[in-house]
C-alpha cells in the first residue's frame, strides 16, 4: 500500500474512509480520516482499498463520498442479480460497477463494493471481494424474512409512539401487538428472576432500565396497571373471571334448573320463622336459624344450610369449576367467588321471603348442652328475616316482644360453649379485623366479638358436629376436620401472662394445625370428638362434597365419592386452599401497610405479645385499636403483655416493609 491510498475500515461498527499516511512498524499504517483523526490500522482492519484513487488532503474524502452517495441505490442490485443468478459466476465490485454503471472508475467501484457488502438478500460474500448470486429460493426466503423484520420494526416503532403519546396525556387504543409487549413487561415485574426473552429488546426501545420498580412505574403511568395493582393476585393461579362457557351454563341453570332429585323427600319447613344473620355486605346467604318448640316442651334447634348441590352433579362442568376454585376468596377490594354471582346470590342463597331449598339440621340438646337427638333432612324453608349481627345484638339487648326465638337460640349457644369447654375446647380470644377499600379510602375495622357472632358461630359448629356424627354413624367418607391435642404451657406459666391477647397468643403458639381426613377424628380446639364443616357450601368446596355425600345417603343412592376418590380430590383441594389463604393474607398485609402509610403521624397504643427472636431484639406486638399484629425491633427488655406506644418510622407496602419505634414519654424517663 502506498501513501495517499484511500482505504475503508470499520470504527465502532461504522464504515469509515481514511488516507494512508505513513507506515507504523512492519505491518501497520497510520491513516487520517475526514475528521483529521489518526488511526493505526493492521492489514486485516482494512475492509477495502479504493484502487486508482490517491488523496493528499482529508477534505478530499468528503468530496469522494458525496460523489459515491447518489449511486447507492439497493434496488439496483436486483437488476444485477437477475442478470447473474443463472450464470453461477462470482462477481466483484469492478464487475458490478460495469453492470450497473458501465464505469469502473474508483467512485463507481467503491459504490459497488458498498452495495455488495451491505446486501443481505441477493449476494453472498464468498472470499475477499468476490460475491456469489443467491438462488431464487434463497432470495424469496430472505425477502420474506426482511419483510417480517421490517413489519416488526414498524410495529415496535408504533408501540413506542403510542407509549409516548399515552405518557404525554393523549389516550391511545392499544393494538394486540402492543398488549403482547405490555404483557412481557408484566411478566418481568411479577417474576424478575426469570425475565422474558424479549424483555431486553423492549426496554432498550423504551429507554428503560431493567429494574422491577422502573417497569412497574411505567405500567402504572400508562394506565395499564393501577398504583395499587395486586401483584399477589396476578402471580397466583386464582381464576378471577368465569369463562363465557361457564356464564352460558349459569344462565341455563337460572332459566332451566335441573330436576330436584330430593323433591319427594324435602321436608316442608316454610312455616318456621327463619333468621339469616350475616354482615351487611354479605350477599351469599348460606345459613339460617330456626327454633321449634316440640309438643313435650323441648326446644329443637334448626340450622338450615343452603343447598347448591341441587343445581349440580358430581363431576359436571360447574362442579369441576368449583373444585378448581376450591373457595371463595375475600380480598379488601372485593371477592373472587367459587360460583358465578348470579347463582351464588340467587337460587343458591337463602333469600328473604322466598321459598328456598336447604339441608336442615334439627338438634335437641340435653341439659348440659350435649347433642341428645338430631336429624338431617333436605327441606324447603322461607327465610323470614335478613339480619345483620348488629340487628341481632340489638334484639338480644332489647328483648323485643315476639322474638323470643332469638333469645332462646342465644341461650342454647351459650350452653353449647360451656359444654364444649367442659369437653376440653380451647378458647383463643384474639381480636380480629377486616380491611376494606371504599373508593380511594382504606379502612381497618375491628370485628366486634358480641353475642350475635358467638351465637351464629356456635350454631355452625353444632351443625358441623351433627354432620360428622351422621357420617360416623353411617360410615360415610366425608371431609372430616381434626386437630391433635396441643401441649399447652403449664398453668403456673400462663397465670403470669396478663389475661387478654398476650395470654391468647401464648396459647395459640401451641396449637397444632387442623387436619383434613376421610375418617372422623377428635378436634381438640373445638372440644369435639368428630367434626366436619358443612355450613358454607356456596363458599367452600369441602362443604359441597359433604353435601353431595350426605344427600346421596339420605336418598339411598350410591355415594358419589369413594374413600379413594375423596382422598384424591382432597389432596388437590389442599394446595388450592393454601394458595387462596396465602393470597388473602398477602393482600390484606399490603393494604394494612398502605393504611399505616397514610397514618405515619399517628401514635398507636400497642401490646407486647412475645419475642420472635430475642437475640435479634425482634418482637411481636399488637396495635390495640386495629387488632393488627406486627413485628418490631425492640431494643430494650419488655414484659409480655406490657402496654406501649408506637409510631411508624418507615413503611413501603410494595416491598412489604414496616418499621416501628417505641414512643418513650418524658415521665418514663
């Protein structure tokens, strides 16, 4: 190579021309580009020498490039390819310059070189400056690929444009391809440890860093997610909506209900006064209470439970859908029902003033509160009153004339509580609360532990005992619930802990998990030798199974679930129920922290419950006004049950972080 030769090389991936100025060592040359920058080039760095062209000044490079530019039409390559595709002859820049421009001067040879080296469709580089024309099949395929790539590029640019418009405040309509890209961003936020394959490409196009908060904030800014998007729900497998097919089946059940298999055996109890008692917001009414005074003067308690299985058959589409969901999930923002709402709050519920199908548990107690006699029957009832817990509490306090039934049922429930205590039941009285969202407001309300709630709870436990007794007496496989006997702290140890949440917390720590089995077992916590939940068939699939089994036995039919099949179904339900419970806890936790996030200036009365990890000064406290338990660093010794005051120091609901500090009054030193 001689001084003044115009050479081409790549600089940071960019094609550049420079003038060979002087040798550097044995093989290298110093070359000066149009910006007068010097480059040390090895022969292998040089991608093309412009033959027949000698330059003295860098300004000549720009002039040369300006002469080349008008001749760089990629479409002209197709003409040359058509002429060469059948020959199989290799072509170099001078030959192509001849074909395209009928001129082999440096400008046209270099233009031909640029076209050939940048072409991805018609010609393939074989060696040095020699190129081979691709076959027609190859060109067709490459053209298709180029079209697809161009289309994707246009789609991506359109997506970026719409993102920018949306961020600027101009509402846009997202295309299906946009939604696919946004879903990729969603997947990353939900599982940042497994980023989707296209994530890097999309984030680069959006000029966004690959961090979970930045992508989450973008989705919020776009209005794709809300600032309080429930990521726990999105990560879960909980089916939020019912499919169109399920909606169609629900409509068919509403308009053409199936034949009631129990119609001939239903006991007409429509003459009984029936109380349904729930929270005001409850719409799925699945239990009611009655009192019947027998001719001999004894009281017969009736616990009526909604009968949704009359609309279903084991293993049909709705049964399988309910099994998949397993439970109704209650979140502060609303519920995710086990059945479509039009069924759950319609013909499945015990609706005031309407004749409703039920399974009724009739129970006579002995003077101690034990079950003396019982019966289970399918029935027809007509709920008289739709009451809230507050209504019933008021009725009990005022002793309203003509409503003696409620007082009698309350007395029976108290007797039942005393009897269960005599049988070893363990009373853990920890405050409970509900987290509710009203528009943009977050509310945490303590659930009042009044006589009305105890009345209903005790009657539901009684129905569970009777159902399990029936199952045990007739050897029925049911979803029985049991709880092993706990090893409680010694009495002398418990007595040192103040009565209230702290003592209940100490007892709660010792309680083993309840267990579900197809055979009866003792439930230590309830003080019952056998127990099976049956009172929420609209909300719990295990209750629904118990109804299927009991009703089939009452009719004299074959049981729909054998022991083996029931065990198999219950195994799957256990996982679903655990995930649903986790979702409820995680969502409640998020909104609880958001509540504290909006109340950072407030001081809270709290109770020191116990040490979680004493060596790390980590304790468990309870905010008294809310019934909320929180972990807290406690840098001093504290007695269990000690009352303290705390304030929020730091809270981040999204990161599940809350830090509290104790407020030390001046009088405390």
